[in-house]
C-alpha cells in the first residue's frame, strides 16, 4: 500500500508561504518591527537619526492606513485585523503580496506534485490568500494580547509618576520610554501628539478604538472625565490598574477553563475530515462503490454542514465576555 506524499507537500508549501511572508516583512522593515524582539521601535528609529516628527508621522500612517481601506472589496475582511496588528505593509502591498505568494505556491505545486493544472490553479490562490490572512490574524492576536498584558504595568507606572509630581503628559512620555513594544510605541505617539497640541484624552480614545481593547477605553474615559471634572488622577488610575489586572486574571482563568471545550469542538469537527483524507490517500478506491449513489453528495453536504455548525456552536458557548 503506497501512501501519497502530496498532502505533506501541500502542508510544507503552506508553511513556506508563512515563512516567506515573515521574512519579507522583517527584511523590508527591520528586526525592530518583530513582536518577538519587543524592542521599542519608536526610540530605535529616533536614535538612528530620524526626526521625532517624521517618526510620529510614519508610525501614525502605519497604524491608521488599514482602517481607511475598509471600503475596498474583499480587503475589508482583512483590514480590521491588519489595523490591530499595525502592519507596516500598505494595503496595496498586502494585495500584491497575496498575488506574489500565490504565484510562488503555484510554481511549488507544479514542481513538487503531479496534480492537474485546474487543481493547482485553485489551490495556489487559497494558499497565498489564506496564508496572508492567517499571518495577519496571528500578528493581530499576538499584538493585542501583548498590549493587554502590558497595560496594567503601564497604568501603575503612570500612577507612580503622577504621585511624584509629574504632569500626565510627562507620565505618558515616561511610559513610552520604560516599557517595551508594542505598547511603548503607542504611548510614544500619544506623547508626541500631546507635545504638538493634541488633547491626550482624545488621543487615548483613538488608540482604544483602533486596538479594540475595553481596558484602553476605560483608561481614555477616566482621563477624559478627570480633565473635565477634576479630581485626583493618580488615585483614579490606581483603582483602574487594579480593575484591569483583576479583569486580566479573570480572563486568563476563563480562557483556561474553556480551552478544553474549544479544543474538543475543533477535534470533533476536524477528525472526520482527517479520517477521510487518510482513507482516501491510503486506499483511493475505498469509496468507489458508494460514490455513484444519489445520496452520497447530499450526505457529504449534510455532514459538512453539521461539522461547521458544531464549530460555531462551541465557539458561541465558550466565548465568555469578561
């Protein structure tokens, strides 16, 4: 019994697409843009000799360019995640990259497999476009998770700065220098915008809406209310830091509790598909006797629908808001 290596080749080509996209990204924009390094990219750019205003304009453009492109057909599905990831790629560059990696995937399938031209032409775009979507989604989720983890420490640092007599704008500047990216560059832009006359509360609100974190919205509301009504901002932020940290611990606990149910749903939905592929690869004629039956295709559609419904239901049941 000969087992085909083509499914493995497909998987390796898809992984190659992801590695290629990440390599291009780091080559074009430098290692400081990588979330793994956690280097303060804004300070790195300033120390390299660039003007502060130019750095602010560049980072603001990267963080807002995808939000302005949500009206582009199909790209709107990717724009929200790309904005949360603050990708340096422009929307046009991302679309061009989808085409380029799809073409490379097609050549890889041509060289490594014996599949027909029609299948290669159908699978290659799925690999290219799907790979970009997967990469952007992973970037967005990782960046959001890191900001969520850094925020309590950032707020507590602002509280200590306010208690020793620094104004709030200086406290934001201190945070932008003392913590690591990605939150450092976000607060650095707010500090620069404040220095050029923009209202800090408005800048915090824009950052919260762009990143989509509820805790950042709490911070923006607290600062805005204090600016309008007065009060001890240090004490307000100290209480907020405790709330944010408690929410973060609760969210992690809920995530750990629901992880088993989530993976059970994914396993139960993916197992029949994996079994189908393994059977088809190891014994290609296994379904020959039933493929011509009039109920075969409807049964396949019925099973696929229920597997998809299982994923949706499990996601809804385990998507607990904190």
